[in-house]
C-alpha cells in the first residue's frame, strides 16, 4: 500500500488534488527563491489565478522535542533556541518561563527587565527583517537592502549586550546569564532614537511608494470572521482589528510594569500588516527605552537546583510572530519527560492559505510570507489539511485518525 | 567601402566586439550603481573595482555543464540562444556610432529595427516554450502579455522622431537633429520609449516575466551553462541596443560640437559623445530600476494600455503638427 492509501486523511487530500489536471498544478517549494526555509505548496492554477492551495509541511522536522528528552533542563534552553534563527530569544524565554513555573523561586526584578529589553530588541529586528523581505518579494530590492542595513544596528546592540547576534544564549533558569554591560544605557538610547527615525521614514515610504502599494493594498485581505474561524495569532490577527497580545493579557517578564500599547488595524491586508509591524517596531523602541529608564538594581540570576519539581506546566509568550506556547512535563528528574511547543506559524498557515485563494500567482510570495512564516518553528507535528467543500478545517476525528496512523507506522521511538 | 572593411567594422569596431564590451561594462555599471544606491559595495573582486566581474561570470557560466530538460524541444532549445543573440547584435550595426552614418544603412532602417525588436521578443517566448518547464511556460505567458502591452507604445514612440525628421533611416533621423535634439520636440515619446524599454528588458518595475520570487528565473529557468551565458549576454546587449536606439532617435546620436578638421580625430569625438549619451540613457534605466518595486502583470498591461499608449499617440499627433 502506498502512503496515501494507508491514511484516510492523506487519501482525501490526494483525491482533492486529483480532480485537477497535473498541468495546472504548479509546485511552490520545497526549495524556492521566495522561501527562506523548505516548505511545499501545491498551487492549482487557472491561468495566473490560484484556485486551490495544498500545503505540505514537515520539511524541517528535526525531532527537537524528542531530543529535548535526552538533555538536562539547562541544556534544553540552548536546544530550543535553535528552533528558530529569528525569534530564538522568544523560544528560550518561553521554555525557561514554563520550567520556572514548576519551581518556587522568585525571578529577580532586574532579570525580568533585561529579558523584556532583549525580547523587544528581538521584535524590532524580526519586524525589520520581515519588511525587508517584503521588499525583496515585491521586487523592491532597494527597500530590502536599506532595511537590513538598519537591522544591523539592532543586531550589534544585541551582540554588545549578550555576546551573540542570533542565538543569544542569554536566558537561564531563574534569570539571565549576565548583567548589562556598563554604559550600555546611553548607547541603547541613541540607537533607539535612530531606529525610531528610520521606522518613521519607512512608514512614510511604504504608504507613499506607488509600486509597493499596488502590490500590497487590498492583497490577501482577511476579515474578523475568517480570523475567528481559523485562529491566526500575532500581527496577522491584530491586522483584522482583534487587538490581542499575550504581553498585555497575561504579562510575563516585566510587562506588568512596562506596559505595551497594543497596535491594531482594521484593513486586514498586506499593506496594513506592513504598517502594523512598523508601528509595533516603533512601540518596541519606546518599550526598550522605557525599560532602560526604570530598570532596578539587583542580582540577575539565582543559584537554583538542577532538578525541577515534578508536575505539568504550560506557558506562553508573545513572540514577534504571535503567541508561542510551551508545555513541559517534569517527573522530578534531571531530564524533562516531555516538552511540547506550538509555534505561531502553525496557527497562521491555514489563514495564509485562505488568503491566497483567488489571488494571482504574482501575489503568492507576498501573501504567503505576509504572515512572516517560520517553517523551522512550525514543523514539530504533522497536520494534514482536508479539503471539504472548498473549506479548510482540521476535524478532531481526522486528527485522531492521523495520530493513530502516525504511531502505527512506527514513527514514535 | 570594400566588403572586407565593412566586415571588420561590423564584427570588431564599432560593431559586435565593441558592443559586447560595452554590454559587459553596462552590467558592471548597473550592478555597481544599484549596489551604491542600496548601501552596498557591489562587485570588487575581478579587476579594478570589480570591472571584470561580468566577464568572469560569463566565462564561468560558459564553462559549466549544460542540462537539457527531458521534454525540451531540442531544435529551438539548442539554436534559440544564438538566434536570440543575433537580434541585438545585428540591430546595432544600423546605429551610427563614430560619425553621422552607420556601418550599414538603408532608407528603411527603422522598419528593420522594429522587426528586430519583435524578433527578439519572439525568440524569448520560443525559448521559454521550448524548455517545457512550468515556470518557463507561465513566464512565457506573462512575456507575451507584457509584449502586447509595450510594443505598440514603443513603435509609436520610435515613429515620432521619424515623422519629425521625415525619414525612416537612422542616418536621416540623426542628420535631422543637427540643430536640436528630438528629445526637446518629443519629450513624452522619449519617456514612453524608456518605459517600454524597461518592459522589453524585463527590468523592475516590469521584471514580471523573470520575477525570481514568483517563478524562479522566469523563461530562463531551464537554461544552464553556455546557453544561459548567451542568454544573459544577449539581455545585456539588448540593454545597450535599446539605449543606442534612444540615443540615435532622441539625443542626436553621435552628433555634437565639431572640434577638429581631421576626420579621424573628429570620429573619436563622435564616439565620445555617443558613449556619454549612451551611458546617460543607461544610467536613467538603472536609476528607475533600482527605485521601484515590481508590479503585477495585470497592472503592467493596464498601465501600458491606458496611460503609455494614449500619451505616445498624443505626442505623435503633436509631432505631425510640428512637422
């Protein structure tokens, strides 16, 4: 039996695909210039217009969750950081928070503030990176180059605080690894001033540059009804007017004292996503400066036991792309029993697919990446989409069936 | 002139070899300008300021293995690149470079030039179809659609100077610009020609048939090795070709102040004027290319049909009155 015959879910997906002649199906990926990471989208085209999209995920499944069960609690911080090269701090922070929730110690206030600063710097860098890529996808290379040059300022700042540019390796259980370097306050202030000016400039540029607007205005529009049905997270959700943010709703780190102003927009198209992300980046600049002003003195970490008390805990942070959820089960040993994560891209991918339908092929890179996909983050589990009356839905029973099939094949170790 | 002399002129100077060198220089200048505008450095390795980088790229590509898709139409796939290359190489012979007259000239030059431009687009479409790749086929569809958009305004824009000069030969058009250049009489035509040239060259904002983030390398996706080297060289040569046409039609070709009574020395000055104008036009194209994002194919065709074509027609009407 072929793989498709064995699984009812896959069979349905294949049957959905088979009603179209193969000439109309254009592969987008797994390796494609528009995608930073491998992921496969089968696009059914009618001329230039997309009538159906079949995403196939799992190309960057690296078995990290399983690997976590063979590593100690502290080692895992550095492992989970490597899930994503962009929001690495969000992953290590979410994991540490979840593990810290099982223990009783109080995290030093200074450490909370430092975590907030790094998390916000990461948000600025992630949003700028994304906007640069939008420039690249719309063929506006100059925007791409300019923004990435400004992004270097953030990366340099992060490097001088943590010692690393990408994988910061900065969070540790009970705090952060080291204190802020001397005299960094002035530097942060000047850099943030500079970045605020640049972000304002880019905001003006993206809302006046005609060729960019023709490519983004009204493209990939979703409304609140679609958003409520498909549950996207992060900027994608906020762009429809639903202003939800973990930082405000369930404050972690120092967000209870440094309160962000949650931005939202009502247009729900790519143009509004661009402006929204720029506004968020500007808000992050303000938060960093604000946190720097209020940061208290004190220790940045504690000496904590290597064994985490038994129990289950789940926690979440607002990663640059949206809500990032971690679940940890501890058996009171040196190693975790199970760690599970849900990355924002997984929550967003079905919405992106919905946004693509009916659009011309030229919009694929812009729309698909409008959600700021991070396939490396997403590929933890296999989710197969089912095509029923042209509607995307994952039904519980099918998911259960999928689970049974999955384990039957001996995929679990 | 003897046949041998014409052959030497056509193949070496100021013909093919000369223009191929200019084409490499154009690519280098384009990359360098774009890099500087974008806050980068650009090529630096090969030669001084990286000036030999396009040549190095050409030879590297030419020495690479050639892959032919299984379902490709071998006849077109194999011979297409050469024919594609022949189009601008042949057209450049009719452009005056070192003096008021070109190497070969004919009273109906301009019509032949229009044919060459159409032939070039046809070859690109054939090459795309012959490689039988999915990206290539989509790109070819886009190319042809774009062609229907830009060809008519381009022809109208090219005919306007001919109307003003009352001649269909390049020599005649250049000679008619002795007192003032046609860009002064027909500025809109010049602008329309530049926009159409951007579309013909597949440069942003009209790089739709080769949009790398959507359809990989467009109709060139399946080409590799020598064929790709040729196709890329041809695109650069077309770049020079279209700039040279713009110079001849609107900027007075090689004409300029006569500084020497000696014919040989003066032809050197003519060459200098020609090159300055050529690089000025090329630079306009680089600057537009760097400053804009890519539009969609429907937006591009709408722009050509509703804005560029009426504008060029308007200018043609004005030219008919001015004449």
